[in-house]
């Protein structure tokens, strides 16, 4: 007997959804292959200025926007900046905040923890990378009458979307960095965002500079990050 292509629940249409069912052998292989590939991702701070077509950035943002979100509100706006004047302005503003952070806001312990990464207040990648994506979270939406409606699980939702964006960037053969100049409220002003949006994460995107150097970091082993209750 054939299943209907949709049913009505609570008065709303629910479409039939099909996902290909793989054998146990295949799911072991697929999950292993995915991990091997994802494990090759590294945060990169040195970018090539080689151009990236806008279409690539559009596809990356479309991938990020497939993320699950609280009540499917998709509470995010991704601002993609390639304009060199705007990138320079963002760099200048970010470096003002970073200087203050490194000089006065961050604890000695924090700076010590960052030593292996060799970061400092200088952020040349904000000029050099061909694109910057700034993810804004939408804390609330405006109703038709101008009333404000809070969104749900906003941090979780945009965090997941950014994780998917990072995976999509890696899959495209490009590199990125999760940059969080702090405080980052200057970004809403510079990019002219409405009052319901707050900057969440800034991701420069491009090819890496060649040769590329990244810190010699190890990832935690499975038994350090997982506990099984069987
Ligand atoms: N936002 C600063 C400092 C910084 C903080 C953490 I936690 C990092 O993992 C890396 C950097 C900067 O971008 O330099």
C-alpha cells in the first residue's frame, strides 16, 4: 500500500520524509569517513587574498541556514562583506577592542592559555581574507503591529548554524577562523543592522596563505569527551 505524500496534524501539513537507509557496514564506513574528513579542519589565521566567487558564499550561507532552530524561527542574519573599505573599517574597529582586551580586559591566566595560539591584537585577516561573514542572532522578531516577540533558544540555534557553516567552509576546500572581537557591538552599527540583531561570530573566509602554519594542537581522545551508558 502506498503512503500518502502528506497528512494533516493539528491542521498543519506534514509531508512524507524519506531518508536513504544504509546497512550497518555502510553507516560504520560513512561515520568513520566523515570524522576523518572533519578532523582535517583547522582554524587558520593567515589567508590568501585570492578572490572567492560570491556564489560560493551564497551556497555556504544556504548550508548554514539549514540548521535546526527553536520553533524553526531561523533567528539569524549572515552579513557577507567583500567590500575592502568596509573590511578595513571592521579591522580598525576590531583592533581597537582587541588592544583594550589584550592590554586591560583579559586576565594573565587567559593570555597564558592563548600563548600556544600566538594571537595578539593585530587582525590582518580582516583585510586580507576575500570575505567576512558576520553572523547576527535575532533576539526577537517584530510583529506586524511593531510588537516584539522573543525567539527561542537563540544562542543554541545560531551556534548550531555557525557550526554547520564552518563544516560547509571546510567541505568547500576553504578555511576560516571563529573570531570574536569583544565587545563586538560595533559590528551592528557598522553594518547598519536593526535593533533586534546582535553580532554573534565573525568568520573570515578564503584560501589559506601558502605555506600554512597552525599551532601544534591535539584533540581530546574519545574517552575524554564521551561517557557511554549502555
Ligand atoms: N578575541 C581575541 C582573544 C582570543 C580569545 C580566545 I578564548 C581565543 O581562542 C583566541 C583569541 C583574539 O581574537 O585575539
